[in-house]
C-alpha cells in the first residue's frame, strides 16, 4: 500500500528544494520561493530581468533539484512551432510514421527570451501551458508529469522582440522579476564561482514522481470562504482601475488561490491567510493587466497598480485559521 502523503511531507520537500536552489542562486530568496510555489501550484512561470541576473540558472537548478528532465529552447525569430512540439516522420526501416518529440516534452522546460520568437511560435506553447499536451498532426501527445514551463524575457530590450499576447500572459501563473543583486549578494556570487560553478555540485533532493505525489495535498489547504471572496474582489477591482483597459481574468483568481495554498504549505501551514494572497497578488496579477496610455510604457506598472488595488480593497476580518 502506498504511503499517505501529508501536507507536512510537502512542506518539508518544498523547503529542501528552496534550500538546494539557494546553494546556487545567491540573494534571490523571494524569487526562489516563488518559483517553487509556482511549481507546486501546477503553474507556469515568467521570469523577467536584464541579462546576467540568474534567470536561466534558476531554471536549471530547479530541474536538477527535483531530479527531472530539463530542456532549454533558445527563442529566435526563425524558431518554428515544430522546433518546440516535435514532428512526425516516416521511418524507412519500420515503414510507418512515428512521432519525434520536441523539447517541450520534459519536466522543466525553459524558453529563453520568449519574446524574441514570432507570435506563431509563441502560440505553439498555449496548449502545453494550459492542457499539458501537444497536438501534432492532429494527434494529442501528453506531456510528462510534472510539467513546468519557465519562460524568460528582458523587459528593457524591445528591438527585435514580439510582445506576448494577452492570452498567453494570462496562462503564466506568476511573473517574477529578478533584479541586480545587492553588493553583499554580488560578492557571494563571485566567491561561490571562484573555483567552479556551484551547479556542478548540485544534486537532486526529490524525484519528478515525488513532486507529482507531493503536489496533490496542496489543493487540500483550507481556504476560507471569506478569503475566496477577498481574492475574487481583488481580481474584479483590477477591471475598474482608471489606468486599466483589460483587467485580470477568472483564471487569475484561480491562480491566486492555488498559489496562496502552495505558499501556505511552504510556510508550514495547513490554511491560507490574507497575507498569502496579498504577498502573491503583484506576481500573479500584475502581468495580466492591459494598461492605458503612458502607463503601458512604465516598467513594473502592473505590480504597482496591484499594490494600489490591495490598498483599496479591505481585508476580510474573522477568517478562521483552520477548518
């Protein structure tokens, strides 16, 4: 009989993964925790930041930590959808057609500089991100479980880029910004890599199958009715903001609740709190907003608007701490 997996088991596993990744990524504690939360919430992650701040290394470290397969796709203007999903070829020896999987068939898939490839190729990721499968020549092929898509983009660079459409941004569960490290963290990075890169010594602390098993209890975290109402009110309020043309969707409300459940487990709790929702709201909702006028040109305008929304929507009182 299989052992029963508890929230305590999941919490301990999440903390092991976070500590393991932090052995490689210095000074990015919040980003590392957010990535692990997104993984256990069953989502997709968008990493934003200038070159050289550790976006690719974070994805690699996470893949190693969970003992999963890892594929990296370098997005370029000439990248084709089949370069991601795979192709069907005719096997001369077997005298039949067979499917050759593309790089999307891995536990952790990194699409580097996703905004450098064309909208047609970007759209080939929509089905894998939402339905965890890729359809090639009319035949659906299930992706590995777990499947975690991480995409990176440089929000400063606009030359030769193709902005992600709203529908695709909405499929990214969280968007996390990696900024330059402070001097202490930068010094730590240099010291760690003086002789060799720490990722060379990184070892798995879990298996991919273990992640799938340990993810299930996250959905059982107690989420009070009043807290559900609060999350929905936050999402609804984004649609009435004066600077917002298109607010967050119902999918965003679902993402916010699931991520708050995963964050609660990461913090060792069996119940979610308003603070979990408030902490995650900028990362879960900010990138989904379509802004008006000059605010579209402002860096981090979306998360700032979410902070304004958080200040305007009252926090519910009397939420029970457990079921």
